[in-house]
């Protein structure tokens, strides 16, 4: 089917529907006929009427998100990334006559790159969008400033935290900024702090923003949801699990009432809630919830979607920690295969899975491969995030625990002491992770015949864990038992 230079209204409408169905099939099953893509480009780029072109683009791309297509077209097939790249190349070579049409097209193109987590190309497109909006609407327009905020948010997603924070702070401190845009940029600034390993700063900023945001009638619902979600994640990282659980439950109920129980955003929050339930000692409930969520995400989005990967990672971790090594390894192998293929062997998600693999070796008494992996992870996490980053601390704690179980107490104590000291300097003694490390260190001191030194360490560990965990939590009860044992041993 070829587009005529000047199609009638009927033929144009028919072409738009056909193109929408073809691209929907691409998004949903990953492939589409290239002949149809050529027609899409020709139709959009040949449009002469600016309003008609913008409306056509909007209609086509809007339908992509709300309809399901079971169609496959033609013989020659290509991937979504190739479709996006070739449409972009055509736009670069032969931009539409009107800036409005180009803006409408690039907005959809940027959204396409964002949908496949191609942050670099999404940022490039939004920077072009920013230039077009600045020329059309002015640099200070709400739409233009929002695009600046979106670019910074994409830098957060791409783990370019310092770049994002610098951009957002400049926006946030503008004298001319409206209360609405100050809240929107403040939410992203808090996200940057959270992604940069400062959950305390993020939580403080978000708690200050929450009453302002709630009072702004013009603030979009999804912005307020993002604020509450980021706050819940920050509280989780700070160890305030009860408050995080309450926020997630409230958020899930609110979103489900508007979006439906199976919406991608609702499933994502349910996965995050499962992590909190696990930290509260409700492992069975967490596992059941994650199994449900992962199955729903995989069916709707595919096993290689970032949300399905995240829930699979959490499920594998909890199963291994719960002692279900067989199921844990099965889930670990499945998600590791997907992550390696999609992100490569040195991506942070792959490092997380390598940590799970080391834990699996440790639980099975396979000391040599576990030790080698933990030492490699400590080196890599230190290089990427610093010696005091939670990822580094967890790997060092696990190495120390492995050494203690192997009877290498002197080496274990050195590693525990270093982990505890680095945790004190980075996250502080009030953080639940410090309490876990201190509890393990205190137990090792008792086993090494140094119970008198273990008592004050374990007393601080119990105090820290008591502030974050319910009284019946296994980690807290374990620390209390260790303290009792150390006190008994120190009086013998």
C-alpha cells in the first residue's frame, strides 16, 4: 500500500488506522514489516497541513498505548529500535516544513526511545524538542521548563546523577519559577538524591514538598504519585519499614482505583511493597506477592522488561535468603540470562545477581567460589560507588560472614571491623544495615573469645535494629540472642 501525495480524507483515515495497527503490533510483539514503516514515514513527513499532521501523529501514537493488535504485516521484519532509528534518520535528513510538525514527531520518537530504556537517544531527542519548544513557545514557558526537567530525570534513569542534580538545582533555584514547577523539579531533585545514595536527604526534601504538592490543584496526579513513591523508597532504604509499607499500601490502592489492578504502575508498586514485607520479616507474603507480580509483568510486558527483571531479582534474593535454594537458583538463572543479554556482564543489575550467586555458593558450603566472587564484587562496587556504599558494605559483610563460617576468625574480624567502620562513616549507626553488620560482628567477636568486646557492639546493634524492625523480626531477635550469649560468656 502506497500513500498518495494528496490523499482524500477517507484514504488518509484508512491509512492512519492501518499504520496504527502495524506499529501497535511492533510494540507488542517486537516486529513489524518494513514496508509499513516506510509508509508511516512517508505519510507523516509528506503532510502539509500543520494541525492535521500534529493530530495524525498524536492519534497514531496515542492508539499505540491503548489498543492491542494481533496483526503482523508483510515479509520483511525489523526491530523497534531499528524502526525508531530510521524514522529519526529521516527526520534529521528531511525535517517537516513546520516546526510544530517536527515537534509532534520528535515527542513520539523520544517517547519510543524512553519506552525501550534507551536513555541516551531519549535525551538526545528531548534536547532537540527543547530547542524547538524554546523557539516556538519561549524559554520560560511551562512546557519548555518541563522538558528541561524531563531531560534531567532521564539523566537520573541513566545513572548520570551529578549531571541531573546540577541541572535540577539550577531549575529549582530560578526566581521566576512557578510553585507548580518548583514542586515538579523538587520531586526530581529528591529522586537524584535518592539515586545518589542519600535517602535521608531525599526523604527530608519530599516530606517538605508533600504538603505543598497536595495543595496544588493543578499538579498532575502522576506527579503526586511519584513523590509518594519516591518517599516510600527512601524510607525503605532508611529502614523505616512500617512507614514505607503504609505509604506503598495507600499508593497501590489509590493507583488501582484509577488505573486498574493490572496496570504496570500498580504492579511496580506491589513489587516494591513485597521488598518491604520481606524486610519486616513477612517472607512468605513477600514471595507470594512477587510470584504473582512477576507472572503478570512477564505476561503483559515480556520477561526482558525492566519491571519483570526487577521483580525476578527480588524473588530470587528472598528465596535464597529463606533457604529455598533450588527455587532460588532457578529464578536466579532465568533472570541472569535475561540481564546479561540485555545489559551485559558488568551492569549493576548483573553485579547484584553475582552477589546472589555468591550467597548461593556460601549456603551450599562452596567457600572458594563464594570468596572469589565476594572479593571481586567488593573491588567493583568500591570502584563504582565507593567503599561506604550499601552494595560494597553488603558484599564485605557477606565475605566476613563466609570467612567466619570457614573458621578464619582473624580475617573475618578484620573484614567485619572494616565494614562496620565504613558503614558508620557513610550511612551512620542509626541505619538498619549498620545494625545488621554490627550484629554479625558482635557474634564473631564472641566466637573468637572476645565476648567482653562483643557486648557493647551488640547493644548498639539491638538499639539500631529495634528502631527499624518489629519486635518479632528474626534479625532483631537474633541480635538480642547474640547479646544475651555475649553477656553470659563475658561473666564466665
